[in-house]
C-alpha cells in the first residue's frame, strides 16, 4: 500500500514536472517573434526612446537650480512620439513632425528636477534634415513650451540635437522609428535652458552629451513605458533531461509506478 501511494505521488510529480516544461516549449514564441513583440509599441505608431547623458557644462550663476547640477553628472530622459504623424514641411530635405497628443512627451531628469513639455499646450516636435545644410544631416528633438520646475523656475528649451557633417546618417527626411545610432553622429548636444519668472535676466543652462539611446520595449496609450516580465524559456535540451530522469527511474523501480500498469 505504501509503495502504491509513493508511486502515485511520483507520478503526480512527474506530470507536474514535464507538463510545464513541454508547455513552455510549445507556447513560447521564437527568438525572432519575441524580438518583434518587444520592439512593437502597444499603441500603433507610438514610440519611446530612453537616453542617458553626461553633463558637459552648467551655467547657473544665480543658483536657480539649487546647485545640484554639476559637470560629469549623469542625467536621463525619454521622448515619446507618434511615428504616424505626417511631414508638415514640403521641402524634401526637411522633415518637420509636430506632436499634439498628450501621449507624446519629452522629459529629462536631472539632479531631482524634471524638465518636461507641457501636455496641455504642446510645442513639441522632431526635425529631420537630410543634406539640408550643405552635406550635413541633422536630427533634433525640441520642446519650446514646458512645465515649470518644482522650484518654480521656467523651462524655455528642451532640445537634443545631433549632427552628421558627412551626411551619411540619414537617407531621407522620413521620421525614424528607431533610436539614433550615436556613433553615426559627430555633434551631440542636449540643452536645458530656462530663467527666473520674477527676473527674466536671471537664466540658467545645462549642456550634456547623450551617451546612450535605446528604444523602449513598449509604450501604452498614455505614452508611458510598459514593464513586462520576461517569460521563462526552458531550453529544449532540459526537456530531454527531465524525460531521461523519469525513464531511468521507471526502468529501475517499476514497482513504484503500479498506477501506470494495467492489471
């Protein structure tokens, strides 16, 4: 009786072990399918680019930013845009893509302060110049109407501008749907410029160089990043490892698996 109960327990353990493994093997997408799913925005046309930058210079003689921004500090940010927006400039060497949806945004996080475009009165756009300035290519993410900082200071300009003087980084003025490959661009400048609302003569400026830019896994309808847990992918060889284990155990101790025998 004890052997029969033990055999039943082993059978249940075998089923619980093998089925999840084979199930994972059968339902998990292939590598190419996973990459496609991860690179496809949840909302059609909505794309998010995250970036990291290193501060190159800080001009804040009146300490409007509280002294927390220093050179060589790392800052981060993201811009979310709609790749379905048509080009508003008829010039074939200039692509101008203005965004009006609140889902689109341009944000930079620096020393506890958030520089962010205004979602209610947007002046946020991307400019794409293909051999427009001589032989140069230029890509610019620009917001000219922004929310005030938490300390009340105005933010006049949030801009990331990259330039390739050889004119090989871009093939057209079409809005890209991938993150810029930084090695293809020679000039790289992230600017944050603002002033004191009570005294416009008092200004500040931060200039940084973007060191990394990557495409978000997915963006929802509100323009925020979706964090998805990576599915557990069991190697195919592991399936045979479990199977071989139970086959050997069954061959050596058949009396333990009486439930599998026909009486």
